[in-house]
């Protein structure tokens, strides 16, 4: 007998980051030296997540910007010109690829 299991990739990614104790979206932005480094409220995200309704939903769900999960914040950022990701994921992908390239051979 087989059972149908429904997997939600977004929920799995959020849970995985929490299970591994990853820091918040704002902490990773600071790690990448992305401006502004002083994101204190949801209005400070307006240059990176331009859609007001999206910021309002984040406010309703997370209550404080430092609670935003890294995957959620990264996926919601506006894409960079000519790219499929925003500034945070660009930074993290570049850092990871450089670490893989330069790592112990």
C-alpha cells in the first residue's frame, strides 16, 4: 500500500532553516553588507521588497523584521536587473560558489 504525501517546498525550506538554526533575513543582509544595514521596521524594506501588500503580509506574519526567515525574505526581494534573484541570494550564491572553488582540493 502506498500513501500519498504532499510536500510543500516553501514550508520545508522554512522548517529546514529553523532546524539548522539559520539566522534571520536581516542578519544575513548584514553579513552580506547590503544596504541599509539598519533595517528596523518593515518600511525600511521598501527599497528591496517594493510591493506594499507583500510587506504588509510580512508584518502580519512576522511582527518584527528580525523574525523574517532568510528563505522567505530572500525569495521576496525584487530581482536584480537581468537576474532571477535579489541581492541577498546573489551574495549568498557568490559566496558559496567561491568557497566551493577555493576550498580544500
